[in-house]
C-alpha cells in the first residue's frame, strides 16, 4: 500500500503536467487568434517544476514552439529532469513505515530515556550505560521501526543511537555515526550496527574510522568495505527464512571480515522482523514472532558487549 507521501508526489506530478499541457494548448490557441500570450518563461518554467512531460506533449500535440531553438533544447531537458527527479521522488517517498509497536517504543520510561538529537537521531539512553551502539536502518525503512530492538538493548545497558539518514537511505548518510558518537563524549566503547543496506553503510564508515570502533554488528547484512583489520568482535545475525539477503554476496563478504567474526542464524526468523515495519516484498515467511527474533538478536548483542567489557 502506497504511503501518503507517495500519493502526494504522484498527485503533484499529475497536476503540474496537466497544467503544462493545457498551458501550451491555450497559448497555441491565443497565438492563432492574436490574443494576449502566456510568457515563454512561464511555459518553460512549468516544465522545470515537474511538468516536463506535459510541456513536451503540449509542444508535439499542439505543434507549438517547435521551431524555437530554446524550446527544442530546454523542453526535452525539462522532460529528462521530470523523469529523473520525479521518478526519484516517487521511489524514495514509497518506504516502509514503523508499526504501532515501534511508535510506542519511542517514549521515555524510568529505565530508558529517549532523546531526539540535533540531526534527527533518536538516542535510547539507559541510566548507567556500559557501551554505545550506533544503528543504521535498512533502505527505505522509517528509522523508528527499529525502536523496539534498540529499546530492548538500552534496557540492558547499551546506549543506542538510531540515525536518520536522508530519504531513509543509509548510504546517503554514511558519516552519521560521527555526530552520534560526538553527542556522547563520555562513552568510550562504541559498536556500529546496521540492518540490510544499513549494515553496508555502517561498514563503510567503520572502514575509514577503525580506531574509533570497537565492534560491528550486521543484521541480515554484510560489508562492501574491507573490515579485516578491525581489532574487535564482529557479529552477523541472519534469519533462516530470509529471502531478501543475497546469500552469494553474503558468503563472499566474509573474506572482508575479521577472521574471528561469528554468525548467529535465528531459526524461523526472516529479513523484516529485525525491525517493525510489516512484511517486506520478496521476504520469506517467518515461523517465529518478531518478539522472539528481536529478543534473540538483543541477547547476542548483549553477549558481544559483555565480551568487550571482559577485554582488558
């Protein structure tokens, strides 16, 4: 089901292209009658505010401005911009939304304080944190969808910072961990984590900042960057029913992880249940509930934190 943002973008594009098409038709009719004309800059502007298709069709259907060089050059350019920008807007506005359980988890309690940071990040802050974890969400997933998992970790002493990448696309906000870490200078131990494409983004940041990262956690994910020199534990968690994860690329990526990296396969888990955003297209059917999958994931993360604490 399309979100409200996608529908609004679609409505806008439909309206502005209709207006552009009609404007070319009206101006052609006025030209034939010798009436007052629509300024050429207005006709061109309609194309560059998303009405490129309407302007292009208006030129062709009404045989209008077809002899003018700037229209022959600029209107096709406006059409290309409309297709690229409009298509991109539709693509990024259609994302997975956090469900009610996730929204409810974004609230403070006696155990966990939820703070909104300057860049839109959400911090789940326990009373006495023992480690920090920066989490990158999966592509086109509302960040709040991961609130239940991060809240569960925070309740057990891990300060969790959920980054909010541009357009819900973590690869556009790889450096987000830097601001998250700087927001809590008192925290000396940091883990980078991410789900799906978010794990790829987390790894990209870690590869350039190995001295600042103590451990990595991949949820249904793998690194594209080389992390073999990371001096700390690395955990990879996958669901047995995950049909979104590229298994061949996942297996090949182990050569880019430290030799001590370990894997946890959650039997009955799938790709989407690391977060709370409903079913994901192409995913397998989970045979366990999301609460169980996330509880096992949180247990594994806490075990990794305990390992870090035990390391001199």
